[in-house]
C-alpha cells in the first residue's frame, strides 16, 4: 500500500458483531494495548478482555528460518524482521498479507472474525508467483511455527509478569485450552498443527501509539507453547475463541470447521452494496437479546448521542431499517424525565444521563424511520409507532417541564441547559473539574434540535406547535450576529439574559438544512455556509473552532489532559461533513450540478482517508492544520455513518433527473 502513512500507522479491524474484535497494523507490529488477535466482549457489547494478544511466526525450510512477524520491545527494539517480507496487503474481504521470503517461498496469511462467533481464524498457505495461486509443494518440506501470546486482561489495561498465571495447557485432539487465571475466560485453540507446551514470558512489549498518547506503553505477555504446521501438506488453520462458550462448532475437525465459517463469512460480506457498507456493519452489534451501535473501535462502547447520529447513515440511509427500528424501540423504554442515557457503563454502574442532545437526536432518528415507513420503505406496526411517538412526547414534555442539569423550556420557547461542572453537548471534554467547552445557556444546535422535536411532537399533539412558533421567532430574533454575518454559538450564556458567545464554531451549520427547515432567510443561510466553508472546512471535515479564536489548537496530541483540552478547540471532526454538505446543497438549490460539485470538493477528499488510518473506515478526529493527521479512534461510527448518509443524499439528487428522463422516454 502506498501513501503518506507508514504500515505501523495503518490499522485493520475485524469486528465479531458482539462487541469484540481483532485488530492490528499492516506491519503486524502491535502499537496499541487494544491490538489483539482475540479481544472478546464477555457481556456483549461490554466486558471486553484481551485473551490472545498476538503471535510470533516464522517459516522453516531447508535453506533456513524466515520470520513473518515483527515485535516491538522497550526501549525501541524490533525483532524479528518479518515486516520487511510483506509484499502485499489488502482488507478485501478481510486482512490478507502476502509474504515474499528471500528463498523464493511466498506465503499468504489471512485473519478474519466470523460474524457473532467470538472467535478469530488465522490461516496460512503457500502461493505461487501470482497472488492467490496455490503453489506446488510436493518437493519442498516447509514448516510454519507459531508462538501464541496471551494475557487475559481488561482491554484498557496492560499485563505484567506475575506468579499467579497457570502454566498448564489441556490438550484434546486438535484442541488446546489455556486457563491463565480464575475468573477470566480460558482460551480454546484449535489447529491442524502439532503442539509443544513450553511456557515462557515475552517481556516489555512496547506500544508506540500508547506512548504517544501519554499512557502506559509496556506489557509482558505469556507464551504457553508452540504450534508447528506442515505447510507442504496444505493450508495451515488456526482458530482461537473463549473456552466453553459454544461459539465454535463441535464435532468436526478444525479444517472443516474453518472452511465452513470462512465460506459463510465470505458470502455474508459479498452481499453488501459496497466496501463502506460492509465497514458500517462492524458497528452494529448485539446487546442482550437486541442490537445496539458501538460508537467506535477500539475503546468506545455504545453511547446514546453517537447511536442516534450514526444510525441515520449506518441504518436508515442504507436500508437496514429493521435494525434501526428495533434499536429505537429498545431505547424508547428507558426515557427518564425526558432524557435518554448517554452511556451504559460496564458492569452494574447506573446509566449516565449527561447529554442534552441524546434525546433530541433520538427524535430525529424516529422521525426519519417513520417517514420511511410512510413511504413504504420500512415496516413499523401501529403499536410500534405509538411506542416511538409516546417516547418523543415524553422527551418533549420532560424537557419543557424541566429536568436534570438545568434543562428546561424557557419563556421564549427555546431550550436552556447547563449547570457548573457538567458537559451536556457533543463538545463534552472535561479535565478534572474543568469543563473545556461548557456552553451553558442556549447552544445553537440544541435549539435546532429542540425546535425539530417540537414539530415532531406537534404532529401528535398540536399544543407543541405553538411552542415551536414562539421558539422559532426567538431564534430568528436572537441568534443572528449581524456584525459577523453568522450565528452566535450560545445565547443567554450561563443563564444570563442577553449575554452571547460569538465564538466561531461549526454548531451553527445545523441551522441550515433539512432539520432546521426555513429557520433562516436565504441570505443568512448562505452567509453562514460560506463562512463555515472558508474558516472551518478541511479535507477531513470541519474544525471545531476557527483559527484566530482564543484557545485554538492546530495540532492534537500529548497526554490525556492535554488531548482533552484540545478535543474541541480546532480539532477536525469528520462527522460534521454530513451537516455541512447538506447545508451547502441547501443554499445552492440541491441541484444535480451542485451535488456533483459537492461530491468532487467535499466527499472525494474524505473518501481518500479510507486508505490512510483505520483502513476502510473514517477516523474520529484529525489535526486542525495540514497535513490533517487523523487521531482519536481510527474506526468511528458517526464518521462512517455521516459519509454513508451524504453519499445516499447525493446519489438521490443525481439519480432523480436520470429516473425522470428514463420515465419520459418510456
């Protein structure tokens, strides 16, 4: 693969549909504590644990031994040099490497996670001069040796050599089970290999990406033994899974099992409309008996705000309406005083109600689902429609009455929110007791979402339409910054009437487009879009703060506190390309010509990012200045979702004239 990103910086992801995953880099070097061969969700999608960190592997021939893996050890030692043998890498249909060894031997390695299996499959085979062509192996004794690395730890932590680990292994046929610690899932390993038990520690594995993030970057891993495969006899097959879970079919040899799982997974992925649609599937996972959306990999689980924003592209724009409906119905049962949880922590901790907009984005998703149902593109029963709309009414009523954190409908019909020390909007960074962007008062995008929610509620109960009209009039009168030609970010700052925050941020873009309707006059709308484009637009999305504003940060980095302080102070957010393109099209009439220009200028550069960091996906954030280096989560749900949503919007605009022309010709 070519480009400005090194192989250590390009990452692949294999999600299992349960919240677990395998991930790593193109080079094979683990740079994060989250890079693992088997990272499983013990209580899907949470309770994540790293069971198998990775492996060392080499090829043995008559001419010598040749590594096909590389490990990074502290302080800065790489050994062996297997990464130099990588000739080719692809993620289609799953991560696949071709190694070209000095003696002419070429080996293909594949890693895949079968859907909803909590397992990872690794295979190796000899290939000829053309990638994918089976090699003739009759006259060449060639062996593959694999040394598994285990830990059995929480995925946010690191592992150290200790005296508590169990050194034994239980061997039965082609299966070996390692149970390192009490209370931690054991590891089931099945392979068409000879196993030799020879436990040892591999010490001081170094994770460069963790060092760059100011976090603990050294780990010791446990190596229980060796798997030796005869590649001359055919494909080498290795499957790992949590022990005693039933995720691996029993009663068949491992080769037949892997062949069947691989065939099923290939057919499943081939059915997706595009590689990006296939990537989107990684974020839809099981929660209990239902479904949810993981906000991002490798460290996020499911978050309320992220779920409803991402759902618009991951599900509603891509035809996965049944999953969207079921997720929304599940969330509809947990409305509390008008609020929906923003996060379900691991374990028995109570849900966190710390987002003013999570409930309002839920209303957006409900309305879009019901619109699809009205057009015949989704199935929503009368009972389900009632449940969803009752949740909408409960949200609007709870907010109007007043709920947690000072959230309440004010006399002008707008929504006030915020108390000291709590971050309520999507700009939610906090360092200790310091809320970096408090936005207490009446934030601009919250008003757009609130007025939208009032219109949806008004379709059921007309009394809310009067509140919406009052709020709309107040918005028009109070948010326009005539001197600047754009919208204030917050009015009635800190609940002080008339105090405004004129900081130039992207949140105003939501006031132009479908959610806002005709909230602004065309001249105001165009001025906002033009200024956002001039001051905030980058190839990877919108800056969270304009350069020149106090606190602007050009490059994101440092330790946890430094990064949190920079999170919304200029850092680029790719998910904002969705509302920006929608607003840009709105002020240009939504014509096919405008759609073509938007694709070329805004979407194509972002699509180029699919080959840079989290391969096939879109990152969470990026630096505010060139070269706009991506950062944060390399696999982010709402970033992928908004790209898919805008793709669908642009396709709808450009295909409509063609459909009309075809109808006229017929």
